[in-house]
C-alpha cells in the first residue's frame, strides 16, 4: 500500500475480521474514499490525517465510538456507519461542514444521545438516514439542518415526532416507519417543498389538518396506521399522484377517499395479517 501514493479509492473487501487499519493507509495523501467492511476494533485517531477523504464507510459489529479526530476530515461529504454498537457520534462531527450524506444503519446498541447538539452545524447535509436504531427522540437541533432534503427513520422507535421538523423547509422526502408516536405535529404542514411523505407502521390515529398545506406533495404512504378517516384536505392536494393505504383498511376509509381524483393512483398493499 505504501507505494500507492496516488491511490484515491480503497475498499478493504473480504477482510471480515480486520483487527486494525494498516498504518500505511494513513500515508495516502490522495485517498478520497475508504471503506472498511467487517471492522472489529477502534478507528484510530490517525483517520484525521486523511485530509482528502470524501467518503468513509465503516461496517463493524463491535465499534462503540468514533474518534474526535474525524473532525479533521473536513472534506468528508459522505459518512456511512453500519452494524455497530455505536453509543454516540463525537461532538467533532459538527466540524464536518461539507458533509452531505449521513447514514447510520443497524445500530444495535440503544444510546440516549446518538445525535449530539453539534449536528446543527451540518448546514450542507442533504440526507440523514437512521435505520434499525432505537433513538426515541430527535434533538431540537434537527431543525437547524436548513439544507436537508431527505430524512429517513426506519425502525427508529421514536416516542415523539419533534415539532422542530417543521423548520426543515427544503425537505423533499420524509420517510418514517416503525415508531411509537401517535400524534403528528401540525408543524409538518410547514414542509411546503415536500414531494414524498411516508409515515407507516406507527400508531397514528389521525392526520393533522396541516397536511393540506403540502401543495407539492406527489406521493403519500400512510399504510399500517390506525386511521378512521382520511381528511378531505389530503384528497384534494393539487399535485398528489399516489396514495398508499392497507388493503384491510380500505373498507373503513373508503367513504373518506371516494372523492379521490382519477389522476391519483390508489395503492392498496396487503398487510401481514391478510390471508
């Protein structure tokens, strides 16, 4: 590796039980992408020496922390962390001002503060994905992510959907599944650039009137909720092209969606309880 001084992409595939990153990796001045699959130890602080790094992917079954030195990777635009026991992100993540994508997947530990307040400094962040992690709540600083266009939280176990989410006025896609909250805040109606909205597998009993303000909404997925009615404000959204509900819920919701325009596709998906 030490002689590959012009190397830009390094993916250590096949090293399913890698104990440490070879020291030579940190001497690659032009490295822009580093992927570490099957990683089983700590990420050393030398990671901060990779000043040209733009994409970092880590797959680990035992990783609990990321070093504060990751804050020195100021050219980082994409960070992917998968299959870890990560307890929290370092406060230094707020210095990654060029970060555009942050994906946290299948994090098995259940920390109380995975997202530090410093996340508010990620002004260029476009995508935030949290999958398979019990995060319980979003910090209020989430509302500072002024350029966020895509927010996905699947299996997150949120007890509350923070009203600060309404401040994400550039958001175009919002996908939430497998949460515990029963109330959608009215502030969701302030997401006036939203094109795709999915809130599924969550004990929500009614949709807020504010959804009627989402005049750019094209796709709405509300399957596996506990709805008794779909408000007319939603049926009459001017750009709506697709509405998704459970097949088993159709009989009780039918009267409230009878006025659905012919231009809107009604997608009836089966649930696991259907024969």
